[in-house]
């Protein structure tokens, strides 16, 4: 298998790696870079556990090749907290007990951040449809939806 | 002080779980998140046939591929310990494959890519045999037989050899009861198999030394059982295998048994290297987990006053390729919510060419409850009775002889029904094409084998070691109970799930047992610490131990020399512990009894599109008796999550088999679990009728929430569309077809 050299930016840091040309971005993150916060639930883009942002766009990293990150910026769960300060979404997820097993949580958080960047004041229905690509089997989504709505409110108040 | 009147300081608060920050930052380590130096990657070759004889397996080409370090088949496994034959056969097929996806061979290679290539180089010659995957076909006398000679003595005549077990429960005389009824309803109901659908696929890493001692890292609900089963399958001593449980990405019963773990051990043994294996989603759906599929005959009699005069159910549960007892756990709870004079349930265990079924949250109960509660609801419609009043009239109470035998202790069914009746949801108006469904459900709950140790650290903080993987916040709940008992802040306690080398055996996180049984053992361990402290201080103070009491987190002298000795808190005790005889620890080992039965009541509003048959859930309320909610957020979470899994089972989840006996929907796209946009908020009401078997009144809450939703949704859909739904899932084509029938 031939390898390609890739220069990219992950969570604000310049990163270089050589990866097989058929390796997914998810495999590169997890297996080569040791960034296991991004999870694999299906490998076919159906569950959203591997959600990351690529140039600000929400993607399933299992459906993106590692070589496609060349010259672009990738944001993962590991970069969500600002050093020792949790992102408001992370804080609200803890306050609202929006996770049980937690395996979908990184993907849900990355997806929710992406939503709030585009739409700081979503309705419940907008949150539900935006997160429809992130499967959670534990919570029934109730507490997740509440946490995202509450985080959006807090973030709007902080902006005001 | 009884649990009812006790004032709690820590318990009942919505405190944050100790693993929370790790789980929102990506730091938590799950099954697939660990690597070892020199590690190999394992991969399994699986059967493409539903039923076939293996004529030969040629592994030579795979073995010659550069990077392949081991190839194994069943021939590489030892004769298992007695009782583990089926487990071994399910992990790696012997002379026959019994279902599509059954493991046939496995490789370990230096990369995932090479392992995948190597699998394709293994040549298996099969002689395809007749198969059967449908429960109704499997019981016919001329059906293809999965295993010959397994039929137990009590099985009635007239079925194929696939009907392997029979059980029956009940009391009174149902024929007399049916004669006393004003209306008798007889129906046949069917449900399809579903999968637990945990988002984390099975993952495991193991290494084995030349002395045959092994270490394993695995996502599981119960690493002690994984150890025991692996030891049984690999003919090892349990002590030679140390298993560490990773954080677990959902289980719901499906991760209480082994699939890949013994295979990984066999590969590690043969290669002499650490081996890691992670299932694909397709493998998860084809070879792990699923529930029973069912065919259920139900007959219920009711009089005009709403009293159920007799209830009967005959359940055929398709258990997959091996004998199971799941049908018993359908036959027992089917009518458990009701005080009945005449009740009989029969269970028949049917084997087929499907994957071995595994537990799924109250295993066996949801289909039976769907059938029973649907029949009762239809009788209410027929007799013009209010379904809530009918359930109140018939509800089992403390002292009721249950439908499956034992007499109930105090429980909260009546309180749940009263809370449901008083809930605004029950009275809210419905719109056109909408219907409201009500269902009650029961689960036994369980205690079981439990070991806990609690240590007082040198600085006065407290470490709890327990052996049950934490899926939904149990470490928080256990820390809270220990903090409550010791009278110290929650933050002073840390609970850790320890490996199998560090604690005595524990049953898995199943049976809704952890907060109850581990909590109970942790409280008793904390009490042992208190008693030890009292005894030591009594010696130091030279007073009678009965005059030393533990109150509000400190030891107080209460005898006639009061005022002589200053109270000592836990940190002060820790400071001087070594001068008083050494470290202080408490531990408790028990087969915990007194789990306390659990009842829940669900209300569902659905809207059925008359043009497409598509059902949407408009409103949903769960009411359940938790005994005592240690951390209410996590109780609500169980109620909501269980309800939504049940909604999925009712409306869209199903295993679809082709004529070839192969599973056709092997991904989350086609096996569709509920997504956020399918659902409304799930309202919850926690009822607290303390369980007399637990010091704080705890009842398990995890399983009951999946029992009523199948029936609640079916009753709602039936009332919304005017046609009784008897076949799950209620997919749009099925519902539409029922509506178009005259």
C-alpha cells in the first residue's frame, strides 16, 4: 500500500503524517495520531460517532480519506475545551446528564457545536433534525436536546 | 430509621458523575481505544450460509501471506470445560455453521489491511443444509432441524425437534374464569427480533505468556463473566486470566457474554503476541445480540365491571441456534401487573438458524407484555371501559400472589397508576388521526453475586473498588451511597471499577442490579469501616464500644464521661489509624437478595397518517417506581432510554431475513434505531415506594422501562387508526394494509 504525505491543521496545531491512500481520516486520527476521542460506531456514515469538522463543515471522518485533510483544518473533540476550560456545550452536557455510556458524546458535541456556529438560536425541532445523524442508544435524546438548547441560550447571553 | 422517613444529605441530589469530564472531552478509554506494543490485528471469517456442513477449511494461502502471524479454526480450541460447549461453538463453528455470520476461522496479522486480505484467502468448502429462520415455520413437524436430540421431556408432542424446552406458570382454573367473563378475546401476536444496538462495537485486546497466563482489555458489562467464559471455552483456570473492563459504549444485555474474546485469546496464544479485534457494525448485527422473535397466542376474559376473570398466554420464542431460557422470562411477567384468580402462561423455546440470542433489557418481557396489554386494551374497547380504571381495578399489590408464583412484597404499581391518572398527559385532548395508548409493565429485578471493598486512605478520602462496568452513572450512585453512610461529602469518595485480579467475583451489570446490589454491598462495607473505627476508638478511649457512635461523619463518645473526648472525623481517624492497628478497610461479599420488583406505566400518543400508515409519536410519559432515586437524573435517563428503545421495537426495528436465510439489513441505515427527529421529549415521573430489601429503599430501574412501550405504542396506534395492531414492528406498509382491510 502506497503512503501519502499530508500536512494539515488539527485543533489549531500544524500536523504532518504519512498515511495509506485508502485510510480514512478516522483511521488516521485514531490509529496513527492516537486521537481516540473520535469514535467508530459503523464505518459507513450512519451513526455520527466519528463526527469532526473539516474546514468548519461537519463530516463523518469515516467517510473522508486521510489524504483529503491536506492543507485543511480538522477540529475534533480533543480540541473542544480551551485548555482547562470546558466548552459551554460540554458543561451543559454534564449539568443535564446528557450522556450515559458516552460513546456517542464526542460526535454529538462536535455536531452540536457545528449547529450553534451556524444557528445560535435553534428551535427544538432544528436541534432534533441537525442531530438526526448522531445515533444515541442510551438517552432517548431528551437530555441531549435540553443540554444543547440550554448551551445555546448561555452562549447567546455570553455574546450579548 | 426506615427508608421512608430517613432524611438524606447526599442521596437524591443531581450530582455529576466522576467519569463525566473524561466522556465529554474524549479522554475516556473504550474497548477499541487501547493499543499494545507489537500488537497484531485480528479478523474473523464468517459463514455466508444460514446452515451448512463444513467439509474442509484450507488456511494455507492465508498462512503464507506476509504479515500473517496466526490462523485458527475450531481445531485450535481445546475441549471446553463442561457447560461451555455451546459458548465455544457459537464463538467458532465446529462441523456445522448454524447461522449467517457464524465464525468459521480467524487470523492475526500485522495490520488490519493484511488481516482483511488473509481472510479472503481462506478456502472453506460447505455442504449447504436446509435452514429455518422463522419461528412459525420452525415449529412445524416437517421443519429443517437445527439440532437433533435436544428436546426436553416436558415439551408437548406435535412439534418439530426445534421446540426444545417447555415451561408453564400460573394458578387457579382458567376455564372457570373464561366462563365467568362477559367478553373473551383471543388473538395471535407476533414480534420480530431486534438488536440491542449499542453504538460501540465489541472490542477486545489480549496477550498470553508462554506460561499460558493472559491479560485482557475488553468492553463488557461483566468482566468476571468474560473471564469465566473465556476460561471455560479455552480450558484455563480463571486465576490465570486477568480481565480489565474498558469504559463501555452501551450494552443493554448484549455485552454479558463472549463472542470475539476467546477467539482473541486463541490468536494471542498461537501468535505469541498481543492481539486486538474490533467488530464491524455488520458483524455486530450478523453475529451478536439479537433478541427473540415471537409468536404468541393470548386469551383474556373480562367482566363488565372490568375485572379480568382469566388470562392465558402461550408463547413461542425463537432463541437462535442454541437452547435458551428467555421464554420463561416472557411467560412469568406477562400478566404480573395484575391480581388474578385464574392465570396460566406457557413458554416454548424454539431454536432456528439465527444468531444465538442474547439478553436485551428485561429479556423476554417486552413481547409478552405487548401481547397481554394489547389484549386487555382491546377488551376495554369492546366493553366500553376506561383502560386506566381497568388497570387500577386489577392491579397487583403487596401481598398479591403473582401470576408466576411468589407473593409480592410492597411495590409501587398502584402509585404509578394513580400518578399516571393524575398526569396532565392522560387528560390532554387528542387531535384527528391520533390515539392514546396505556400499558403497565413488570420486571423482577435481580441482586446476585457481589463483592465490594472500601478503603480509608491516609488523608481521610475514601476509595471504593467494585467490579461492575458503569454504563449509566453507577459510580456516581455508589459514591453517593457511601458518602451518605459515612456522613462525608460526595467529593471525598471515588469509586473505581477494578479488574478481575483485584476483587472477588461479581455478576455483570445486568438484571438492574448494580445500584441495588453493589450499592448494598458498598453501604455494608462502609458500615464495616464505621464499626472498625468505633471499636478502635473505644479501645483508645478505654470506653464501651456501644458508647461510641458514628454521626454526621464523626465518631462521638456518648457515655457518662461525655465531654471528655472530642469527636473525631474521618480525616482525623485516618491520621491516627496506623497507631491504632493499621489501615482501615471494609468489604462485603454476598449473593444479594431482596432486589424488589419493579413496575412502570407508560402513556403514549401517536398520530397515524391515513395515506401512508406512517406513525409519529407525539407525546410520551413514563411513570415508574424507583424505590428511592439515588441520582434522579440517571433514573430519568434509564426511563427515557428504555422507553425509546421500546418505541424503536414497536415501530421500525426488525431483523429482515431473505429466502436464503441470510440477514438483509446489516447496517444502521437499514436497521433503523430511533433518531432525534423521530421523537418528542420523554416525560418522566419517578414514584418512590421504598424497597424493604435495601437500606435506602433502592429498586433497580434499568430494565422495566423497555417492557411497556411496545404495548403502549401498539394500543395508541390501534386507537389512532381504528385497527388492532398485532404484528411488530408497525411499519407503515403493515399499518396501511391493516387500515385498508375491511
